[in-house]
C-alpha cells in the first residue's frame, strides 16, 4: 500500500499547490518571512552546514518554495550527499532558474525559484553522486515539505 501512495504522490503531488493553503503566490512573496529566512532567500545567504531541518529528511512528498509555494523537488529526487545541506538530483520541470554566481571569488551556479526568484542554493554537476550526475544543494530554510498525509487531507477537503 505504501508503494501505491508513493507513486500517487510522485505523479500528482505537484498539483497540491492548487489547494487553498498551498496556492502558488503571485505577489507579496517575502512579506511573511522571518529575519533569517529573508537573509537567505532574499539576500542570497547560506544556512550553517548540518543545521537545516531537511538535511536528513526522508519522507515521501514534495518540497515547495518557502516564499511562494512553487513546487520545486519531489522526495524521489532527494539523496544523501553528506554535504550538510539537502541534496536533490533533479527538479520539477520549469520550477528552477540557473544563474551564474561569481560571488566570493568562486565560479558557481545559483538556483532560484522560477516564480518568486528567491534564492534556493547552488547546483553542481560532474560530482558523480548519482546517475544523473547533478546535485542541487539547497538551504532547508528556503523549502517547505508537504507530506502524503497532508496532501490527501487537502485533496479530501479542498
């Protein structure tokens, strides 16, 4: 039965944002962020290594943008890279924009939410952690996780 729920969630969960509490915001993205959330999402900061609540998280569901509820990653994309931040080897199509980042004298690729342009983290290629050979290294504070139970409750009571 668990596999059925997992398959159900992987294919249908991105539509969760149509539910009342998780509707994708079209404006006022950053009004309700805390000072720390604003530091990371708006000012492109980084949370301390190993401090994020989703680093060792492994439930089935979807991760959405903290600022606007845009679906970003499915739980099936998540893997343990042991880097200190949540890592994903794929994204929900069209959910993320890649931006060159030369800050601090480094040559990296920043990832931002395609809807609100909030900072999520960085993407790295060629590290061979997974067969997809991509690691989206994401700040937990930039995410909200929606699990299967919540999804089913929202679907039952729209």
